[in-house]
C-alpha cells in the first residue's frame, strides 16, 4: 500500500465497535494487522454487513497494494501473482512468489504432451520445510490450427491440474480453445493482447472472465495504452509482458523496462502499470542449432536475472531439473520474509535411540543447516545426540567467521542441555567448517573435539572411520 | 451479463419474465447495480408487473455503462527518473609503473550514481570486475572446478597465469590459506614470497587473502603488503575483532586497499568502515564485504544487505559509500553445487550454474567485484555485464516466440 496510509486512516473505515469477532482485542489492533498485511478486510465479519458496504469498498481501495494481485486458475492450484507493496524486499517483504510456468507446444505428439505435463507436475523438491514446484503450464499454439490447439488444451487440462496459460496472438484460436478446450471456467491466463488484436481479445476476456497478458516488446507507451484501453473496457486482471530480451543492448532495455514499470507503479502511483510483470526466458530457445545444455543454462540465468528484477511470472522451456533447481531455490530465497529469522530453536535433539555411548554432534540453528544435518543423521540411521547452537540463524562458515558460533556458547549449550549427564564419553563432533574452534572448545569444556566432515552427507563414512 | 434490449421490450413475454425474476432478486438484495451492461436503446422503461404478495419497492437502478471503445486510448510513458544525493566512491585497484607499481592493467570499480544497471537514469561509470581465486597450496575443490587447473595447483604463479591468460580473470585473488596454524602454519615471510611470485607471473592486480585466522592474518597481510609495496593490492580482510589497525597501517604505508569484512551486520559494517577511516585510510582505500552466502544458504540476507548498503550510500551515508566485494565462489560450499544426486541432475552443469546464479543475484543487488571459481561463470558473467552496459548490439526478435521456440 502507498506510504501515506496510516493506522488511523485504516481505522477510520472499520466498524470501531471493538466486537472482537476478528480475534483481535479491538479495531485498532485489527487496523494494525491490516496495515502490515497480516489480515485482510475479509477477516472482519461485521464489515460484510450492507450498512458498511461503502466503507468496505473505501477500505479495500485504501489498502490495495500498488501492484494488483492477479489470480490465475481456480481451485487448490490457484496461483496468485503481484500484490507487491515495495521495490526492495528489505522495505517490508515480497508477497506472492514468482509463478513459474513451463511450456507445452501443440505440435508435439499427444503422448509426448501427456508425458511432459506429468513430468512438469511431478517436479517437487523439499527444501527447508517448503516444497519447491513448478506452478503452471503454458500451452503454445505453434500449429496455428484452432482445432489442434483446442484439442491439445483439453488434453493438457486432462493430464494435469496446474493452471494454464493459453498462448496465441490470434483471438480466433483462443476462442476455439475456450469453447472446446474444457478450460472455459478455469480462468486460464490468455496470452496475449497486442496492438493488433485488442478488440477481439478483450471481448473474449470479458466473456470468459479470464485474466489477460498484454504484449508490447520494448514499448512502454504502447503497454500503457493497451492497459488503459482494457481498463476502460472493464478488464482489470492484467499481466504485463514488455518483452524479455536476453541479448546485448536489448537485454539492457528489458531490465530497464522491468525496473521502470515497477518504480512507476510503486513510487509514482501509475495505475496503468500497477500490475504483475512477466518474463519469457524461454525465448533463448529461438536460437537455432544451439546445444540444449547451453540453452538451459542461459535460460536459468535469464530467469534468475528477471526474478531479481521484479518478474512475477516466468514462462520457461527447459524441464531439466539441474537448470530449474537454482531458479526455484532463488525464488525461495527472495520470497522468504526478511522480518522472520530463518532459524530453529537451539538446544538438544535426540535422533533415533541413542544411549550413553552414542556420538554427540554439534551444528547451528540456521534452519537449512539444522534440517540438512538432522535429515542426514536420520537417513543414515545414526542413533545420536545433536546439539543445536544458537548462531543467530546463520550457517556454520559464516557464524564461525562472525563469532556467533563460539566456544563459550558451546560451553553454555553443554550446561543448558545436560548432555554431560547423558553420555559416558567426553567426545564432541563439530562441523568440519568449524575446525578452527577445536582447541578453544577443548580448553573451555574439557571434552575431546573431533572435527567432522565439511558436509553432513559424509557423516556415515566419517563415523565408521572415527567412531569405534 | 449481456441483455440486448430491443425497441419493444415492454411487449415481450421473456422480458416480462426477466423483470419478474429481477424484481424478486431485488427484493432480496435491496438494490441493483448493472455492471458492464451494454444498453442499446434510446430510452429504457422498466415495467414491473404488479403481483399478488409482491410489495417490494421499485429500486433505484444505477447504471455503470462502459462506453464502447473504438480506438486505442493513447498514453505516453515517461521514465520515472530519480536522482541521488550520494555517489559510491571510485576505487582504483592496481598501480602501473608511473603510479609506483608494476601492473600493466588497473581496474576501477565503484563510482555508482544509481542502483546497478538502472541505466535509464544514469550510467554507472565502472563495470563490475571479475577476480578468480587461487590458493597457495592444493586444496579440496569440486571436480568441475578443479579439472581446469589441477595440473598447476601446486604452483600459485602458474595457477594465476592460467586464470588470467586462459580464463580472463581481471584480478587474481590469492588466498594464503597455508598460513593457518591448523593447516601448515606457513610463516608470513614465506607467504610473502608466494605473493612476489604471483606478482611477477601476472600483470593484473591482486587480492591477497589470509587464512581467516584472526591472530595470524594481520601479520601475514602486513608482510604481503610490504613485498607488494606500491602495487595497490587488496588486503583481505580487516575485521572488527582482528588487528585491523595493523592491516590499515600496512595499507597506508605501502599504498594498498583494505577489505572491511563483517558477518551479515550493517551496523558493524558502518562501525568498521569508520574505524578504518579513523586509522587514516582514505575512502578510496576501502572495499566492503558484508558476507556473501551461497544460493539457498542465506543469499536472501546477502542480497538485502547489499541493496540496503548501496541505497544508503546513494542516499548519502558516507560510511556506506564504499564499493562491495562479493565472494560468490562461496557458492561451491552449497551441496547442490558439488554433490552427486540423481534427484538434482548432473552436477557438472548444476555446479557452475549454482555459482552463476549466486553471482547474478549479488550483482543485481549491488556487488562491484566478484571472486569466482569456475571459468564458465566468468565467461557468462562477463558477457552479461557487457550486455547490461549495452556494449553488444543485438538483433534479437522475440515477437514470434509462441511459434518459434521449437519443441
């Protein structure tokens, strides 16, 4: 929401009855939740009464983020994009992670299409408690044949549950897909409105109540004109494609366009540009005779670049997991809430069924480090104790360098966890990356310190060598 | 909702039926708003049939009729340009003969007037620079990195040459890790010899790094500064809790640059920068390293810190106007970069890509100088920087991507 919105200006539109139905003690507390987006007006039951209708509308307008939130698809796999409040994540947090779509061409054989859809939908990598997934499928009409396209759209819709992007600049082809492709009520994103097709396209979008993308490569005045026109027609679920060139000076222009669009919307309050932005890194595949490995690599780089500069939706072509994993991981990084430390509680964890002879490991409370180590110990079937040190949510290497991981904290952890009474030996296994603390920990605790592997994936083979 | 109303609507049975159900609907809701209804009629009369038991008031009908749009509504875009009161300090790395050193190439970084690559509002004068890592002893490295220089890892001078001549390093980052008391405890004097050898082997500027041992590093860097006197090397690094005064003095005496390293803490970064300035270093002699975490391992902290620091500098905070060093080769510590895994696909591609994506992110957030390990990352990042500076004219057509990207 714009900076000028204050607690009082939000409070003004609430019922001010302090009824508590929202779960907050009073309306002011609820206003504060609305302000930092931990609640929505929906959470206030009284506001739904007819007498508050006008107030509610004003409230919604007041707290609307400068970048509209656009919903793609329906049901459990519905994807929300946009809804951004700020230019930089440290100013608040970024809402709605960049949606990632992978393309399917209607010129592929039917069985390949089904196979590709299943592959895309099955991509699933668990990382720090999140499951990283691809969110959408973009069906491209490369055949230019309305019948083929609508058949393939229905085939894709039957093969997977992901929301779709229907790609063709020909409104007749999209109409065919909406009429016969069995997706008319599933709110696919219609790609894309252009200077040539906007009349027929907007009719289609209205008739089927679908979100639309506008496409005008490297021409922001045209983007604005198209959006202004769509708004006048009554279309408000819009995604901007100002072109995502990937080479030379055109790449420079595209990056500049992304930045300018976002800044115009957030800093200047430009309502024409207050919509999610999309990039199509898949265009790197338009180069002929290119090694697929090179193309996948370049595509992942471009996806990362545009995601770093405000892209809310990406259409990609590669389905190689080695190329997607860094992009999915980057998305997870960018969209963590900087207001929350990514840490777990420090203290003692029991893995398996340890006894007084079992090994004692030490790690930090950075969530990823902890989950990785705990998971490696569990999957290797090691019965042990794991001491989790409060390194202020940092990983081992960084916290050793920065002093958050230090011998006196290890000593305190010994005391608070009671580990000295649980085992009969006095041996502590520390992370390989904390090797330089060995001497000091030994001096301070009187325990023997064994330097473990640099990565916990090596723990099992390490134990067979160093733990009788 | 689409109702097409003709001239004689009052007489049509279906309209009457429609009105009847409309009236019932209105009775329930109280009022009615017609949204997005196209009404093609000169005059519109609603006749609601009187009905037994029907007592609803005739409602107010508000019309929100959108005009039929015939031509595109024109709008002009003008770039939302901002200016910043501050400028990032320009730091010159390396010194030529006429400047008291022996480098044939010097590199300038910093000098930004706006955020990275916001070239619509200002062109930042210096492109980000690329340093490649070497070590003063063979170390454990991921195979996909190691294979490019395995044969020269025993000889830092040859290793440095390889990085410069074959892989295009603009700066060599020599890490004197063997000086660590827990590794080989190489003496500062011995380590300084390695520095001399590398200086003779290549003509690009050097970053000279210690082992990370707080007690030993200042001594090692001091000895290195002396043998490299006048070369404007980068001494890596001064910390709040090591003898940064000794490092600053050596830099001042022998014309070098100091890296101010802090672990993920903007306030400590400011503090250390001020302490170094107080020691008599000029702003042109400080580069800051606010900690680079790998993709997936805290890169979110790094990117936000770099953005905050760069913005603060541009907004005029003199303690944060130094260029930023990003040791993105740290990404090789991430298991996704080196570990064999069926689930994650071939590590030969995944590894360098992990480093490349980490570097892209740090670069977009404000990094000015990168320490890299893999030649592919160097190649790609250099090409990317040239593109983002508009130095390559592209003839790329994307209009027909829907049909033309193949299967």
